[in-house]
């Protein structure tokens, strides 16, 4: 499954379940985000085409698509959602997250 280049950082004052469910409703026409386990959420109402996965930082959720053809559309959905919900979350670049993590570990 291909990973999106963007991730959502959910702010400490917001509920992960509520923010991911709002994304599912507004961008994927689903009723809510469904937890699969403690790190994964099904976002698209059981189709299993889009999942959110908690990264090392518990407030950051990366997204992966079942099909590569859905990546650009999903990126656009994440961008639109983050712009409309900037109080609850912000959009991050996954590559920037990786660079920061390696920098903190002195792997530069």
C-alpha cells in the first residue's frame, strides 16, 4: 500500500477519534473512522482503501492508500481538511518528520 506524503498532527486539545472521524465524514463519505487496533484506523467506511496509522509521535497520523492511483486525491483531501480544521490539526510533510527524527538521533 502506498503512503501519502502528508500526515496529520492532531493537537493535544483534540480527540484523535473525533478528528479522524470528521475527516472520514467530510472527505470520504463515511460515518466515522473505525479503530482497527491501537495504531490503525479505517477511514473510508469499511472499504479498506484508506487507513490512518499512528506514527512514533502519538499525535501524528500518516495515511496509506490501497491503490497508488488514489494518492493524489487523498493528498488533496488531507490538504482541504487541514485548512478547514486548523484548530484541531495541522498538515505535516512525512519527509520532514523523518529528517527531524534522524537529526534528533544524530544520523545526519
